[in-house]
């Protein structure tokens, strides 16, 4: 096939067709051998708005089918994309479109990683997330890499788990772009703060039960004062990044006056085939997290809405059982 247009305009079309295995002849400008190349090709792709190529096609009387491919943008920019909790179906249409238009994608550990390659066909995929045995690329370095690539004129997509602005350092990345005068846009995503409880059947609010929910980072356990405020506020408490500090958090909430019988749900790897939900009560939380071996990524939900979880056992209050679990395998 033949792709027509300057290297900058045609770069995305070139990458896509080459990634698909096509043998591509690229013509940035007309030159000797062009007419033969167009005749030989099974398909001609005009990947530029430059009218020059329409004239060329007309004068060479090329019989090969001709299609158009949108030229790549020549002004570098950054799009922060919220990828949702992990299932590709939970990505927005805007997120998919941004990936399809990317020159380079910087991915996190969480989010819809498996689908990135097929949505961002031909784009360079850079993994900046933390994996077991590997260190995450430090935040400042991620920002520097993104800025460098955008200054080269590329469309940089920063794919983040959930929503970029929920405990996701999204605003820092926006500021890094703005500081360099780079245009940046943000595509919101389905946050795990709501989607993980929902995957277990737990609504974060429910008329007559909970009219509000508070989302907090469990990266460091909440202070005594925060626990008192949470207790006073009522409603549902949703903790992200909280597995490592769950012992201290549970003790602090009970010390602040929250009932030990308050229901708690831990939803691990929500919206993935490995999803698992564990329910118990606040006083038994610590013991059950250890017993079941809960691991990150997990969302911890505390409040009466947890009684609505698919796996909340009706006999729970009266039996000796202190926890119940529900795995993706068990449900299917
Ligand atoms: N911006 C993200 C949150 C980033 S903090 C969002 O809006 O979802 C990372 C934490 O999110 C994890 O430690 C975990 O608490 C939670 N998380 C993200 N994806 C998850 C998933 N699929 N299942 C359970 N928890 C998840």
C-alpha cells in the first residue's frame, strides 16, 4: 500500500498500517517512481489535508482505491485519561478515542491495561506503573517524560486507573503541562471509589440508610481527629489504598466511637476476573483481612450499605461467622 503525506501528518497512519503488518511505501512528496508505486499498491491512503495529493491522484489516473486517514496533529498536547477500574467495557467513548489518537501512552499499573494495545494501535506504550519486583517511575520523571514528548509535537496520553482526579495525582500532571505552555485536557473515568463497591452489590448511598459518602486515602491511617469527624458525619466511608493500614484504621474508628458491629466490605481487584469481596464487621476487620489475605488493589467500604452486598449472609448477625467472601469464580 502507499501512504501519502508529510512524515508529521502521516505518522499515525504509517504506524497503524505497519503495526497491522502491511507493507507500506510512504511518499512525503511526489518524486520519481510515484506513479508506479501508486499503480502497484492495493490501497492508497491520503493522510494529509494538503490538496497537492488530490491533484497527483487525478493526473496519474491511478486506478487503485484511495481512502483518507485523518492527519496526526502537529501541535503537541497531553490528554489525561481516566481508564476506570480495569474492565475495558468501563472505559468511556472519549477515553477510547483519545487512545486511538495517541502517539505515545504512559500507563499505570491499575486500569484497563490489557486493552491498551488494541485501542492505541501503533502508539508507543510506556509502562510507568509499579509491578511486583519493579519500581514505579517516580512522579516527577513521568511528568518530565510526558512534557518532553508533547514538546516534540506528539499527542501524549496519560492513562490512569479510575478517575484522574480521585487520589490520582492528576492535577500535578495538569500543572506540569501548563507550566510548559502545553495544552492539556482531562477525560474523567469511572472511579473505583464507587465502582468497586458497586461490583459487590454495594451502593455508596441508599435512601434511608446513607445519604453521603466520604472517600479517603488509606495510604496513611486516618488520625484520631479525622476518625472522630468521620463518626460524627455518618454516611458511608470509602477507603482507597487502605489494605496496608487497615489494622490502625479499624482500631482508630472504634476508638472514635464507631460501633464495632458496623458492616465492612473489602473489594479486591473489582471488575476483573479475580474480583473478590469479603464482608465482616469493623471489630473483626483486622483479623479477617489477615485470615483471608486481602491484598491491594482493594477498596474498603464501611457503613450500613454493606449489608446490601451480594455476599452479606442473612444469618450474619446471629451466627458465629465473622466473615463471608465471594469470588468471581464462585459467582460464575
Ligand atoms: N484514581 C483511582 C484511584 C487511584 S489510588 C480511582 O479513581 O479509582 C489506587 C487505589 O484505587 C488502589 O489502591 C485501590 O484502593 C483502588 N483501586 C483502583 N482500582 C481498583 C480495582 N479494580 N479494585 C479495587 N480497588 C481499586
